[in-house]
C-alpha cells in the first residue's frame, strides 16, 4: 500500500513536468501471432533508440509505467534479438507490456469484442503516460508491440491522431506453423489458444488445430486491414517478415523514412528461422498447405511479401 502511494506521488511529479497539450506520436507494431512482431520490435528499439516497456516495468510498474520508463531512461540497455515465442529474457529487455495495457484496456475473450477500446475513465492516464514518455525522451516516441492492439487500431488511431502503425506480415502457412509450434511448446497442447482472440474464436475452436491457426491468421489480417484502410497512408506501413530477413538494410531505410527518425544503426542481418520442425509432421503441413490452396480467401498474393 505504501509503495503504491509513493509510486502515485512520483508519477504525479513526472506528469506535472509536461506542460501544455502534447499529442503523442506513439508507434504501434501490429501483426497476427507469430509473424515476426517481436524481432521487429527489438530491431526498432535498438536501431532508433526508442523508449519501450521493459519486462521489469511491466512486472513492477503496471499501474504507473512512467516510473519504470524513467528508470530505463538512465540506463544503457543492450537489446538482444533473441526471443522464445514472443517472450524475452532479462529485466530490461522489451516486453509486450500485457500487464500495463490491461490496466488501460482490460481483457477477456473474445478480445476483439471485449478489449477493443479504453476502459471508461482510463483514457487521460493512458494519454498522459504516452505524452510524458515522449517529453522525458526529448521528443522520441514510445513504441508498443502487443497482439491485442490488433483489435484496438480504430480506437488508438482516433485517440492518438499522430500515432503511426507498422503492420508486420508473414506467409500465412509459415506463421500458422509457428503458432501451432508455440501451442505445443508453451502449452503442451495443439488445442491451447495463445494470445488475443477474434470474435469467432468459439467457432474456430471446433476445427482441427491446424485449421484453427490458419483461420486465426485470417481473422487477424482481416481485422487489421479493415482498421488500417481507414487511415491516411502517412500513418501506416507494411513490413513483411520475409523481406526483413532477406533485405534488412533496405527495410530499415524504409522504416526510417516512414517514421522520419534517423537510425542509430541499420537493422541486424537476421537468419531465416524455419519453424517447420518435428512437432509438425510432414503430413500435417501438407494438410495446412492444401487447406489454404482450396480456399479462395487465402489468396497467397495477399499473404506473401515481395521477397528481395
């Protein structure tokens, strides 16, 4: 209780340092699960020096994240490019900020229906936090990556008119294979659902796991595309995981131009991570490819980047 009161007092001091009205230029990475959002998040933090929610800030300061970000500001943090299905290791490594975001947006499933906008009465704190981060970091905007935000784009774009969105995309079969691997590796069951959920999740749960992950990818992509289509082109861009791997320097230049932020260094050259492992039998993979090939909704031209 005492710690909570102290944190609130410290937060007030930091908030009071921001005078006037500031419209945060927060950067949001959005993308369906297992499309490379975490590695892009890590690369952008490292290459542009952007402030971010760290693991310790998410764990200890979920109610007052500006305090954790103030602590981070005084540290020299080396950002790693390793992660395990979106999770990073290290107190000050990048976090999805799930505990923080739940303080503003709540939770529940299907998350597309139950957590798509701010909790009543929390918008001021949300905006004040983002604005104070930007002030603290001399005008450099906060970057946030969390899959639940894929279903909040419309709210975020309206509430933060200067925010920008980067949509990370990946070949739908490769992303689905990775998602199925994540279920088996982290939940020990191909039926265990990970992350945010679309409106029709209960219907999708009636399908085979290999079909669930493909349909989940489809629902995420449709939702993201619908929301981003409403925005001015200057506020959004697409990055394909395959392009990021094969031509990282070109992609880092594209992102720099989009954000109008100078790079400290180019994106690191990545190794192409094939996640078609023993956990996914060849026959199962063939079924997934056939499932996509038989359904006109999964037009591969919509789900593969211009590689190279």
